[in-house]
């Protein structure tokens, strides 16, 4: 495992992974909003076993669903290449791809169903690569840095996300709607967690990251770092509520804003009269549309203004802070419009992708204000 520190192409590949993930999230939003998630009722292949299903270039639902899958394969491949490059473990990657190729036909010959086959295809290959990478790195005597572990976690995460996507389709086809819905919810949240991880990796692999951080005392940056972490936690709480409502078609459970009923009250009448399940759903909806947006928006506005004031001239902090300030105001407006306009698809999809951009920008700020460790960039 060779580790020169002057390679500019590896950080560029990490940035490409970030851009591809953002595009994947956008297409995933279109799939969900248009109800195209089951346009192809088997995964990862089409019903006839082919990679590209019939009609996928002419039927909108199949186009966006299969396009989502092809983008997912692209993101997974880019992440695998990034990991192999950083660890300098091309042999392990080649063996992992061979395992994936063998596992599919072998699983079919063993009579495995779609749920088992999804696990059978990906986890052995991921395990083979991880084991080979760690064992060979330790034998070579080269240090394994925090960046190595982050990139390896990203590789395992993208494999897990592939399994989640395949399992969701298989479960829904088998009639396990509740399990499939729960997995769809988790799949949506996990996608943005992966995005945040890739942003952190891209920042840490940037050759100038350590130099920038070295010019500033950690005490100056630590305050912003804590604020960014808090913002990310608030964001994922908001995202979890959003995914729960979105994948259960409950986005308009409280169909007005800011009032929760026609009489103008802030609390919905059904809160007191509904059953336990309805009250649970109403609580999540109220958190998503009232409580968490106010907390998150207020926190990000305060953090962004603080960074802009206290880090004058440091564009590596002030530029994303200004962008974040603009996006959170836009996101708040989009959230209100989703309710006022009855979840129109173009507004809803824009709301999702702006949210993903907010997630990525917060992760960027969190990474840029973290304490730099040893950077090791593989050639």
C-alpha cells in the first residue's frame, strides 16, 4: 500500500462520488414522487433476468426506476474504485467483483429467493474486499489512518444500500408491505447519511484541508464544528420524520400551514379524537412541519451568521455558510409550498434535493472545522 500525498485525482474522484450521489438522490426523489418504485417488480435484475428490462426507454415509470438503479450501480462502482485506490488494493477489488459475478448464478442454482439473493450477492464480496485490504495493509507495515477507515466504511455502506434497495423491491413483491415501507424509509435516510460521509471524505482528501486548518487554532474552529454537528443531528431528525411521512403518503395529514385546521387552531382536532396510530402519525407530522423546521432553520441561520462574522476572509468557511443560509431559507419556503400547493411533484422534488444540498453543506462545514489528523493519500 503506497501512500504519496500529492495526488490530485483521488480528491477529484471523491468529489465525483459526491456529485453522483446527489444526482442519485434527485432521481430517487422523482421515483418516489411519481410512484414508480415498483415499475420493475424484481431486483437487482429485471423479471427475465436481464440487466435492462423491456420498455425501460419508452415507459416513464420504468425509465426513472431503472435509471435510478443504473445510477446506483455507478455510485457503487465509483465508491469501490475510490476505496481500492486509496487502500491501493486492486487485487481485492477484482476478487470482490468476481465474487459478485459468481454469487448471482450460484444463488439461483441454490434456489434462493430475492431477499436471500440480495444478501448473497453483496455481503460476501464486501467481506472479501475488506478482509483482503486490512490483512495486506497490515502485512505491508503501512499505517492505516482515519481516512482509510472512512473510505472503507463508505464502501461497506454503499454495499449495504444496494442490499436495502433490492430487499425493498423483493419484500414488496412478496406482499410484505409494512416491512418494505419501513425499509424504504430507512433507505431514504441512509442515502443522505452516505452523502454526508462522502462529503467528509472529499474534504479530508483535499490536499489543502490540513494546510487551511493548520493556519487556525483548533479552539477557533471547534465552536463552529460543534454547531455543525448539532445542525446535522437536527437535520437527520427532520429527515427521518420526512421519510416516514413521505413513504406512507402522509405528507398532507395536516393539510394546512401554519394553522392545523380550518378553524385556524394550531393543533389538529383529530389529535384528541383519533386513535393511537393516528395520534402517532400526527405527532410526527407536527414535528416535521412545525417544531423541527423552526429549530433547524433558527440554528442554521445563527450558525451561518456567526461564521460569516467571525471568519471574515476565510472563504473555505464563509462561502458554504452563505450558501447554507440561502438554502435553509429556500427550504423553509419550499416546505410551506409543498403543503399549500398540495404536494406538486416539481416542488416536492426540489424540496428533497435542496434538503440533500443542505445536508452536504453542513457536512462540509463540520469536516472543514474538524481537527486535522494524519492525511495519507494513496496513488
